[in-house]
C-alpha cells in the first residue's frame, strides 16, 4: 500500500463513503454527497437452528449515508457524516454520526465513529462474508464507537490515529493509539495500543500488523495480545487476496483467539470467498466458513449487492 493508499486508510473512519456517492450539492466551498447500498444476502448454518427456526437465515440489509464538507478558510474545513442501516426486521441502526474540523495538522472529530485501531484491523478484515473474529479483545478496539474523540494525521509515509472514548457507563472509558508506516517496496507495518477501563480492572490490548502487496496478490497478518479482567488473551488473523481479473477476486482468511490462562479457544476458523463485480455498481459474492471448534458449525453465506 503506497502513500496514497495510506492516506485513504487515515481518512476512512472520518469521511469515507462509497466511491459511487453522488454529489447533490456543491456551491461556495460547501458540498453534500449521498451514497449507500442495497444488499440481499442469506446465511445457511446449523447455528441458525432452534425449535422454531431453520438453518436458513435472511441477512439482507440496506445502507444510506450522507457526507458534508465546507471550506472555512485556507487550510481549515468542517465535515460531517451520517450513515444508517436498515434490516429485514424493519430496524434502523445508526452506524455513524460525527462531525469535525480539518486542518493542515490533521482532522479532529467527535461522535460515533471507528476507533484508532480500525486502521490496523482492516488489514485482515477483507471479506464481504466472514472474518475479523479475533481482532477485538477489548471493546475500545472496535469500529463504530460512541462518544468517540478522534484525531487522524498523515506525515509522509506515516499515518497516525489517536482516540478517546468517554463512555456513558462508569469506569468504561478507553484510550487508543495506532500508527501505520508504508514502505516503497509494497510493505506496510503498523502497531497500536488500547487501554480500557473495566470496573476494578485496567484492560489493555496491543496490535501488530503487516501487509504486503505485489501485482494481483495482497497478504496481511494481525497479531494481538491483551488482558481482560486479569486474564491474558492472544490471537491472530491472516488474510490473502488474489485479484484474478478485473471482475473476480478470491479471498481467504484464518482467525484464532485463545484465553492463555484457561487454554480455551474462543475462535478457530478459516474461510474462503469469491467476489464477482459486474461493474462499479453491482457485485455478487459467496463465502464458506470452516469452523474448527466443536460448539460451532460451518456457515455458507452469499449475496448480491448494489452500490449507489
């Protein structure tokens, strides 16, 4: 991932919307974009079965997002984003809502947005269907965190993010710092740290990532270790992506997470997936997840997605 790609990763949690988002207003330095997706998908697994449900489960959804930006002065601008998700139960989830100020030193924002660590965990969160099972040991490591103060900056080949989550709950605040460095040879290296209040405990998590891209191949790895309520947890994720041609992409991932104190595995699976893009608007995909734990069953998931 070159410098341009790093720049995209830095801003992803702040101002990203689908590339097909339409500009519905642009005047005097102020713009508004509208985007989203409609995604019909389903999951088949024995995990879905109960006394009243079958192994087939519909997981269709739709998203709509708004992104605004206004130029205040040279080197100073404001921005905001809102994104909602609708599911088949007629529920509405507010995925993102935040606003901020951008300067020559970086961007500062507050609201519901990704933690600083998502810049790192995205290295292995590469599938449309499965994956990203081992990344989050503490809650402050996750995406879409409420009450989240975030700073994002880029300095040549170095991307930096810092965030603080002022939780509504007592003794649940979180602080995180992440950095990613891009080398000219197609190699990216990153590291991050999260400190999480947990009542009488001080939980924490360390993330180390590496990604290498060459031609049609991209491989990435995440190693994470942390402590929750004085119990040590370690995990790792591996991802490999091959762009067979302009339309077809093949992806494989492996996830493992273990409680070291109890020698208990929380995650142990690998998944494969194929994504076929007919054009920039519509794609279809299918993935299969092979579970290695006795209490979990394999899953098949497929769908078709339209971006607007």
